[in-house]
C-alpha cells in the first residue's frame, strides 16, 4: 500500500494521520493491514495506554529519519 505521498508503507512504519476525535494530527505505528485499510496504534488520551484506529493508507503520511527522531524526543508527543 502507498501513503498520501505515494510512498510504500510497511508493518511497523510510523505515520502521521488525523485524529479520530479532533482536528489534530497524531503519530502512530502501523500494526496491521487489511485489504483496504491499515490499523494504526497510537497513544491514548489516558496516560500510558495505547489505542488503535483504521485508516486508508492514503490518509496517512509516512515519517522517518530526523523528522521522526525529533518528534519522538520532543514533548509534543506526550499529548
């Protein structure tokens, strides 16, 4: 499957996607593929818990390298 920028996505890739309950963006990890969708796991609003959602792969943008490292090390990822 390919993301919004037409790049291949694979299991365990990190992607940015629109939050299911707000207009904010979330960082999540691909944990499963279905014929038309991907399942993305991301931090829940409850501290220490994870949740997941399904999205079309074209609704996500794969992130890697310095951009991903910066985001994971910044405090933005805590919410």
